[in-house]
C-alpha cells in the first residue's frame, strides 16, 4: 500500500504543477472559474466509463499511446481555460518529464519512505496537510494510513477546487432516519455520510476507494434494489451529470416504482447549471424525473448551507433543488425537518 500511496503522491505533484502553469496567466478574478473548469475537465468522462480514467495517472503511467492521448486531451483544453496555449503546452510537457524523473529517482532509492506523517489532528504527505475529520479517522481505522493518504492525494489531484462539499450531515440524518435512505450514489470516502454509518455508497475511483467499501461509480450499479430501496443522489452540478443522473433515476424508477430516490441538484435556468455549461439548455434536466416526484424543496441562494470536507458549515451562494421521488411520503414532517436543517442558524458569516 505504501507503493500505491507513493504513486498517488507523484500524480498529485504533477496535478499541482500543471495547475500552477495554467493559473500563472489567470487573473485573480477569473481564478475560481478556471479552477472549476479544470476540475470539470478531469471529471468529463465520469459517466462514460465504469472505471474512472485517472487523468494524471494515465499521463504518468500509461503506455506511449495512452500517455500521448491523455496529454493531448489535456493540452487541447488549455486554450478554453483562457491560457496562452503554445506556452502552456511546452511547459506542461516539460513538467511531465520532470515529475517522471523525480518518481524514477524515488523508486530507485527503494529504502526511501514516502514523506507521510500523522498527528492527532492532521495527516501530512509532503507539502499537503489534511485535517483528520471523522471520516479520515474512520478511514485510517478501516485500512491504514497509506491507503487513506492514497485517497486524499487522488481527490486533491482531480478536484482542482478541492471543495468536497456535501449537504449537511444533519440533513442526511433526516434522509436516513425519516425517509429510509441507506445508499449514496455520488460521494467519496472523504465526504460520504453512508460510509460513516457502514452503509453502501458509490464513488469515482474503484482502485483506491474500494479499500473503504465503495461500490465504484454509480454507472456500475446494474440493479439498485440489490443495494438499497432508498438512495440519495447528489451529483456534480453540471448539466452533463444532472442529465445523466436524471436518466439513471428514470430507468431505476421505471424498474422499481416503489423505491425512493432523493435528488439534490443545482437550480436550473436557461443559461445552464454551474460554470461548465456555456451552451444554453432550455429544457430543465429535472423534466425527466418530474413525473416521479412526490415532493420538491427549493433552496434559494445565500439562504441555506452546505458542509465542506472539514465538516464546516458554508453558506451556499447558488440555488439548489431537492426532489423526493418514488414511493409516497407519509406526510410532510420529514420535509419540514430537512428545510430546518438546511437553515443558516449555526453558520458564521
């Protein structure tokens, strides 16, 4: 497992150096948009493959054809991120070679340990320091420090914005205890509520996440009822993922009308959802699931909270919507509890 963590460490180093090259020509005003666009680029094939393609790993570890393909794919998107394309291309290719040589030197020195340490409050790998949240503490108990470090490094590399936001655990409490939800469709070991409660969840990376009981990507689930009859789906807020999620929900609910699916997504408007949708979409991605909806909760921008990977409450600057679909509800009490738990009472501005 130390070898796996070492591999992830060099992939993380490559990702941060490439992000540095991309960001050096970006104004502070545009930095959040560009970081999010790079993150979405790394996630672009999530639903297209059962095994999530690890972009930076493919660039470093793939055979010559794979390496060239993924590097060209990354380079082709540089211009869309608002960066000087010829300069970035040359610098990125040079950076890949430098990180490869660093890793080769590290591997030749077989007795050299990965720079990973653990204190009562933090896990540190090289220059990356991650707070030991309840989820990370559980991960270390489940599979050890190196397996945990591998997951931290993988998601830090892929998610340039590194938010790992999720709906508050108190909302999940209501979904589990009042609505019977016992599986997550989009999560990671770093933010999964269900993992904390020893229940099933789906996540991006089967190779490193399976050490923490992940089922792999949601697209690998052939029969959802074999996992649970009540799911929570909180997909990435892009039209691509929301459309795919709506199609998954439609298929599942047509198979099993009495299962329950709770979807949390960003509010839709003509200009799209999130920063990754330059093309206008007039038809809401939620139109597909409206016929199955039993209830809908609208959450207005700046009037509800999410939680980051540290478990801290954060005011959401965007609007969201929650659909409860499938089997009928027993009254509205659970919905009222959910609305209360999203409230900003305990958020420090």
